[in-house]
C-alpha cells in the first residue's frame, strides 16, 4: 500500500484545491525561499541576512579575546608566585596554604623550614610550593 507523500510549505495552496495563477502572470511579487531555506527577494537574489554575515565573526572574536585574557592572567599569577618563592629568605614571615604562619628558618632546594612557635621552638618542614604568601610587617 503506497500513500502519496506531500510536504506542506508556507504560503502554498493545498494540492486538491484550485491553484491561483503564477505571481509573474498577475504582476504580483511574493517572497519565497530558495533550496537552502534562505528568503529570495523580488529580484530572484537571496535577501540579506538581518543579523549580518559578520555577526558570527564578531562573536568568535570576542570569545577568542576572552580566552586570551584568561590565559594571560593565569600566566601573570604563575610568574608572580614563582618570583615570591624565589625571593624567600631566612627570617621572612610567611603563611602556608593551610593557614600556618611562621618565620622562615632554613631554605633548601624544595623545602622550607618554618618556626611556628617561639616559646617551644617548634619548627615544621614544608614543601616550597606550600608557601602561599609573604606577610609584610
């Protein structure tokens, strides 16, 4: 059993009703769409896109700038942190990532010994990367 397949389009008369004369024969001009779905103007050329062809380019450029600025700020933070860790010296007051505050007693390659209690002479060993910031007095 075969059923005929009919596709409905806007501004089209149903197939079983009488068809009006073609617009060119009556002098009327109507907007239709081309094979790609773009509206065709009265001259037969594609009508201009109201958003403009450059809208997508502008959107992509803005996203590119946002990504660039994000990476740039991250690299600035990395450089600032590397400078802080390189400038550590004996006697500096520092705060660790865990919130421990103390004075630097000894600096090794990847370790920093911090004195956290003056009364009991308590010292702790931290990875150099665990130092969050230097406290200025």
